[in-house]
């Protein structure tokens, strides 16, 4: 049985070997931990900065057994890890954080919003639909337009479609894949914000300053942090984060995407049970960034401070934009982070820059 | 032939796999580079956060050939790499930075001081001695007391002895090993300072704010940075750094240890052609730390900014002191860095903390 706090020299297992895993591994390395990465592909961004690499599917029992042998605790870099993998690791005696419940909720948009409302956190109105006729009825009940999303596995705007009239619902249902969906009422928001928060094994909660986020084609383009928000809005976000983290008995970092309505009320758009793209600004704006915070939380360490020491504009480098690395590296106010990905396919997240200004 | 600037995805080779190599590897990882570490021992601090590990002696032709096959450029984490290894790699077509000349100078205290004086940089008075009788004559000429040091391979106060009278010189010569030595006149210094500087492949020079350093038993205990120095002292240190870097046609980060005399004049005590323990404060006090700066320099990237955003007290964690990690991790002003070393033998550098205060 793993005892916490986990001493340096222990091994942190990570399910998923992309850029989030890489930045987690670099943070773990600073604290003296070893890292073991399980990913279906060999030689990915995270494994190339880690002590151990396990290549296999997330539901491959042999790969999971190998990870369990290597790791003292396991976390994940993305929310589409099969719940069965987490249960399997738990049965093998390795604690996994955040837990299976947070994962299950984040994997299903209906479960997610149902959980949030149950925890006293507001979202847009929504209705589930398992077939085309149910989708038509849901749009009729919510009112058009409504946003249709697949219940599971959508990300970065994929698997989404606006339904302008109830009569279009059946066609939209087929267009997004003919699988169970959620219909969401539109949020009349003035801007998109997010809050990154963490909860330790002792229940301690730490919340970073909020970020204001700008998306293009469903993909995060820029974040500005600390966002220019009122003290009341910041307090509202902190309450929301605390309600969610406590209701889930959560351990680790969570990303909470928010809609700010006219008048300042916040609705939760979605939650991600992991380090989050809108928290990349913390790498250069805070003393302890979201990656070290996640390692601290899952290792049972005290959480670090979350205040900002600089104002940051975070810009994602998508596809060939990362080819501007030489120019970006020469800008004095720009800190550059590159993920070591081999192929710059269009829209792929290749890196990001944090541009700093005094607070 | 390697073309500079080196694109992300290239591999940085590092000779030496200790904590300095580890922190270099973590910095290289942030910029999207892979790292290959050559070290005589397997599984050391640096290789556990690196994509490639080559195990072999620094003068093993097979190991050097393997490193040359993997790496696009090679650097080193300590100055006692054999000059022949650097020459061998260069013959194999891999650029090594900083170059063989900086390494040769740093490996021999007589060469070092001779070079410094030749570059117009002041040191204490000194004299070489290859045998016991020459040592006696040197002490007589310099005046007692004089500090005897082995010409080569001393570090952290090892291989040093104060000679109080010329008559004791012969015994001291045998006591430090019976090998060629240097005799140094005492420096009547008021404190020990250091300056970390870097030079890029284009000749650009960047200098960090100075640190004030406190040693115990020859080992660095604490650094305070930015040091409380006058503008004239800071300018003097910048001139010294520029003279040394330019005279060596240097590429990379250099650590320059200084004595501050009454009245403010600076003498150079020694130079280290690498990232330096007195520069660890930059990890939490500056936007671009000395490790990223070294990677930028050897990769031919533009150098990063060097100003401090926080005041830092750096404390080395020696031996079992690192066992206080849980307490240290809970101090809000303390950033903790651990090196992943397995055995905490007495006095071994296991990690360091940077304690932050506003500027």
C-alpha cells in the first residue's frame, strides 16, 4: 500500500503520453520523482522525458500490470482513459488520482451536468437524447437554437452541431454520429473564463487566478491571466471550484470552463479532471504551476501557492505556427514551450508561448 | 554539419549525468529538444529525465561514437571531462560547446589564472610549483600564509591547504597529493560574490544579477541574489564577464566566482565553464534560468532575459538535510528542487530550495 506523502525517488505513473504528460513529467522531475508513462504509441512527448515507458493500449492488462509494477501512484493526462483501466490499476493496489468517479463524470456530458447541478453548481439547461426522435423532442422542450453534442468523446469542438429548428434535430443527430447526445440551451455569455484549482489528499483546496479564454473553431487560441474580473466574480469561481472538488472528494488539478453572463453570474460549461490548456499561463505567471501542483496533489504533498507574479497572455502554437520558434525565442517578453512533437499536422497543438507583463 | 539555430526536435548531448545535467535536460525538454546523456554510471539523475542514455567512460571511443550518433550538439555539466573526449567528438563532426580551450583552462588552476591575467582580469598573486622545493620557494616569494591547491581536479575545497610558513610547504605539498600545485596569496576579501553570464553563438552576451555566496567547509551553503551591490560593482562584474567570454570565444553559460575587496574592487577566484551552483537561484528568480540559457546558447538560439523578478535565498540541501522535503514543500515562500539521487551520503548535494521575497 502506498503511503503518503510520497517521498522523492518514488515513481509517478501517467496514463497518456502527450504534451500534458510531458509537462507533468518535467514538473515531477524537478521534485525528484521518476515518471512512468503508459501510451499506445512509443516515443511520444512525455516518454522522452521520463524514466520508464510502457507501450500498450489503456485497457491492455499486461501494460497496466507493468505500469502498476513501476508506479507508486498513477494519474492521467486526459479524461478519455477507460474507467476500467482505473479500476484495474486500483485492484492491482496502485492508487489512481483523480479517481474513477471524476473520470466517469467527465466522460459523459449528461452525467457531468447532472452532477454539477446536484452539487449546487449552475449550468445551461440541457436534455439528453438517445435517438433522433428524442433529440427532436429535446429541442422542442429546450427551445431552438440548441447545441447538440455527443455525450461522450467530443473535444476541441468535435462532435458538436447547432440545431436551429426542432425539425433539423434528426438530421443533426445522424450528422454527429447517430450516438447518444446532449442538447444544451445557448448561454447568453459575454465571455469565456476558466478557473484552475487543486485539491490535496488532506482536502486542502488551492485556486489559481481566473483566465479569460478565446477559442477559434472550437480550439483554445489565447488565454489572458489573471483575468480582469471583479472580486465578486473571483469569489464566485472559488466557491464553484470548492463545491465541485469537495463533492467529488477530488485529488489533483481540475480545469473548470465557465461562461460569464451579463451581470456577472457564472455558469459551468465543462470540467476537465486534469491539468488544462487554460492553465498553461501558470508556468510563467506563478511560482508553482499547475503541473507541479498536480504532482504535489497526487503525491500527497502540501499544495503550493497560486498567486500570480506576472500578467500573462498565453498563445497556443497550432500546426506550422510552431515553425516561428526562432523568432519567438528572440522576443524578450516571450517564454516558449515546445512539446517535442514530430509532425506539425494542421491545428495540432505543437507548443505555446507565455507573453509576460508586470502585474 | 550541424546548422544553427538548432531546431526543436534535435538532440542535445550532455557529458555528465548528475544534477546539473538533470536540470539542463529538464530545460531542454521545455524547449522541445531531446537529450542524450553520457555518464559512466547507468540510471543517474540526468538520464532518468532524458530520451537517451549512453553508459561509458568519458574517454571510451565506443561511448563517444554513440553520443555523436545521437546528438546534434554536445555540452558538459562539469569541467573535468577529458579534453581528449571533446576533441574526439569534434573529429566525429559534433560541435561541443563551450569549447576545448575553456575546458583546458578550467582544468588547470595555473592556466586559468594565467589566462585571466592575460585577458586583463585581476586575480590574487600566484605561483606554480611542481615539486616540494619549488613550493617552498613559491611561498617564500609570495609571502606566508599562502593557499596551496592542486593544479588539477580539486573542487568543493578538496585538495587545498593553507601554508603558514615557507618551512611547511614541503609537507603540505605531500599532504595534498605530491602533484603539481598552485600557491595563491590570500585575498583580503570582505565577501564572496559570483556572476553567471552567457554568450551566444553570435557573440551576444547576457549577464545575470550577481549573487552573494556563503561557503561552509569549502562547499556552497547559501546564495543571496540579486546581491546588494553598488552599480559600480555590478558594472565591474559585467566587464569581467564580457572580457572572459570574449577572450575565450565562449558559447554557453559560465560561472565566475569573485572576491570583493575592501573598497569594492573585484578579483576573480575561479571560473567554471558550465552552469553553476551559485546560479540555481535563477530557476525561481528569473524568467529564463541558467539552464535554459545554456541550452539556448549551445543550440544557437537567442539568449533570454536575465533580470530578476524576485529576490531569492538559495540553500543547498546536503546529505540528510533533503529528508526535510515534506516540511520544506509546505513553506509557501519555498520552491523545492530535488535531484533524484538514491543515496544521501553526508555532504552530498541532494537538492536545493529557493526562498522567494519580493524585489
